[in-house]
């Protein structure tokens, strides 16, 4: 599961990626600085993990991670192959969610590809290119399915009607993620179409340092523009985050944040938001050797969660021993929680809850 950082050239994507990842993407004041996508595995900040470390005192701690991809900047005409359009669209197709970076700051020393700062216009440029590419996909699907509909296939006729509805929606300048869904079949058809604009999106408003806490007029315009979308928004000063990431000590970083009126780096909030955007959640294993956060799709069953550790755990699953995170912290240890009756034994149908501390019994 991976998030793609997208946006027009020179809006701060690579600067943001550098803050997020230990991998260092090239960052410069000219378009198309990023050509090949940079990929980084980013640790997910989770205070629960460090509380468990404090209680268990393990030999090592392993956080959850999320994969972030810095994708080349897109320009008008990308859907027709302009600029690096074909490469951009191919890279974004391989991601599961989108972090759409918008420039929301004035700085005459940083060139804008269109000559002026207008985040809503920038957003629409990318939206239109993705929608145009999706229209091509929908048209091809329509032509294929319509052949079956013409010879009396009732299911195909229903799918044709849905594809026409989807086509009209895209032609109106709306992304596929906001199309009205009327049946389970339509959910399936939309998923099978694998459209670019069905991917969940988080708009990242890249602001100046003074706007890092409360935003600015540019952010207000973006917020209004996305009010009818099923999308999130986060405010972040990428250049300032880069400065914070260069500070050596935790104390120095905290002092910097306090001066800005912030409780934690914006990238921490962004990473957690990306994790949520991918519909992921965490369960923990806690022992003397290791306290570890394991990543699973929301809604996973206990055997599926066990399979993340090893496929044999899922195949030979017998039961899961589960302590809710809050109970574990309240009682201070696994044995104390067990004595208090807070350890539950769950079977194959159990749906794992975010934060569960788990131990699996299996037999292969």
C-alpha cells in the first residue's frame, strides 16, 4: 500500500518527501527536478507504541511504516502525453492514495510554472488531466460492454447505463470518487474500472512559516473548492519542516515548534493522515524481545492479521489472545491484564480493532 505525492512542478513535493523519508530526493528551483519517482518507507508516529515500550522494556521497537512515492510534476496536456504526462499517469496508477501538494505561499524567488500563485487553478489542472484520462478509460469500457448489451445481455445493459452516468459525471469536471453509487453492482464496476480519480486524496496546502498553524487566504480558497469532494486537507510548511528535520536534538525541535505555536511536526500529522487515507490500522505484539506495530487493512479478521506476521500463522490459526490497548496500559502488563480478566480469547471471525495487543496460537 503506497501514497503518491503529486502536484504541479515546483510546488514543494520533493522538499516534502525529503522531510518524510530518510531517502533524499533532489530538490531545486526548476520544473521537472523529479523525473524517476523516489520511494521511501516512512515510520508512522504512534505514541501508543512508545507507551508499550515504556511498560514492557523490550530489546527493540519496530514501528508501522507507510510507503511514500514522490512522482514527477504534471503539466497541462499530460493526458495526451505532454511533459512527463505518460510517466506521471503510469506512476500514479500504481499508488493506492494521493497526497496532492498545492502551493499556498508567495515567494518571488521560487518560480511557478504558470507564473502566479493560485492553488485552486493548480488543483484543477491536475484534476482535469486525471479526469480526461479516466474518460478515455470509461469510453473504451463502454465500447466493449455495449457490444454485449446489444445482443441482449441484461447485466451488460445495466453496466452500460452506469458507464454513461460515470461519463457524464467526469465530463462535468467531477472526479469519479464523488459519483453517486446506487447498487452493489455499481461499486464493483467502479472498482474494476481502476480509474485514477477514484483514489482517495488528501490535499496538502504548502504554506509559509507564518501560516503553518492557521493557514491563509490561499488555504481558505482550497477548502471552499473541495467542500463537495470526499477529500481531506492538511496545512504544512514544507520548507519549515525541512529546517526542523535538520535539527539534531529532540529538545531543539521542540523549541522550534513551540516558537511556531505547534505541538508536533506537521509531517507527523501528514504521515498519520496518509495511513488513515489508505484505510490502514495497527495492532501490536508486545514481548521482551520486541514491541512491534503491525499494519493491516481496516476490517481485517484475526487470521488475516496473523498472516501479516507469517503466512503459516494464518493457515494454522487456532485462536488469538487479545488485550485492548487501554486495558494493557491501565493494568501495566500482560499478566496483570490477564489477572484482571481483560485478556480475551477470540476466534477466526474476530475483526481486529485498532490498537489491540495480540498473541496468536497456531498449528501447522
